[in-house]
C-alpha cells in the first residue's frame, strides 16, 4: 500500500481518508521502553518514528490506510522538502 500524506491542524480523532478511529502518535528520539510505552506500541497507539524530529516529520499515522499526518503550520517547510505536494 502506498503511504499518503495529509496536512492537519490538530491531531485527527478519526482518519479523514478511511474513517479509522485509532490514529497513532509517532514518537521520535531515543526512548527507554518501559511497560507502559511497550503496551502503547503493542496497541499501535504509539509508533517509533526514528531518532530525529524535524519540521518535516509527520506527527501521526493511520495504521489502517497508511496516511501520514503533518502539522498544517509546517506546510511551507514540508513543501521545500517536497514531501507533501
């Protein structure tokens, strides 16, 4: 499945693409994974996004239709990187 991108202001409660009601938070940086975080990862409430967060990094992800969600306020930075068109 192809990953789609969408600009949003707040975190969506449901995915505007497919209607799925569990949007995952993307967590960046080096994390110590405790029992609580591991449960959130297992339940797909949190996904590990990588080591570095940039203005061009997505903040949320729909695991149903694989849509990445970016903050609307970062649109100009994202367009410079040609991530979102």
